[in-house]
């Protein structure tokens, strides 16, 4: 079965199943609200037909994700094929609630004086000290999110949990 058909059928099946009580599907406005509370997300791109994922510091600006980068794989991937995914997760240790938001959309390099001046004023502070003079914007075509309560790790304990593998011969 072709991958795209399998994914479509799997997604169609997901929509027909009941959502567990411990899982909440988030509305788009809730997704945007949550991703505004974080500073690190993951950009997923295709490079030479293979997936690659990069952690980036970002901000939300006018309903889009904006981050800084340098010449390299992220910039080239966006220039060659603008389809990207962006994912952000978070959790509240006090409540035990976990959330995950995925944006599927288009990446584009910001260009032009007005766009660059606007981008330069954003509070973008990459953790890595290398020069990052290019700005990429991820425009959402689709945004989805989920929230659920983190279970106690003991739920997943089995008789093999503490088993040790022997060293290979």
C-alpha cells in the first residue's frame, strides 16, 4: 500500500475512533496560546528525500512561527521545498498535564527591508552563539494539538523492566 494512502486511511480511522477521556483535542486558538508559552520547537524538513529535524528557538509573530538561522540545511530545505512541519511540546509539572502541538505549513525566508526590520525587532534569542542572520517564517496551513494527563511511569512496568541484557559474545 502506498505510504500516502496508508497515512490517509490511518488518519481517517483516527477520526472515527472515540477520543479517550484523558486526551483532549485542542482548538487552533488553544494551540497558538500554548506555543506562545514555549521558546524551543522542532522544525522538520525533507533533505534529499530524507527527513531531518532541527531544534530552534522561535517566536510567534502575526500567526506564524519565526526563527533565525544561518546558511545551511534549514535554509536550503526551505528554499528547495517549502513544505515543513513544526512541533512544540510542554508540560505542567504541578497538574501533570502534557501538551503537543504540530503545525504543518510552508517555510519561507523573510526578505525585503520591511520584513527584515520587523523580524530584527522580535525577541529571538538563539541558544547557540553562531551568527544567524537569516529569518525563516513558518506559515501554518494546519495546526493540531493534544493535551493529556501524564501517567505514572509505574503503569508501564513489566516483569522485564529491571531485567539486564547479557553482554554480546
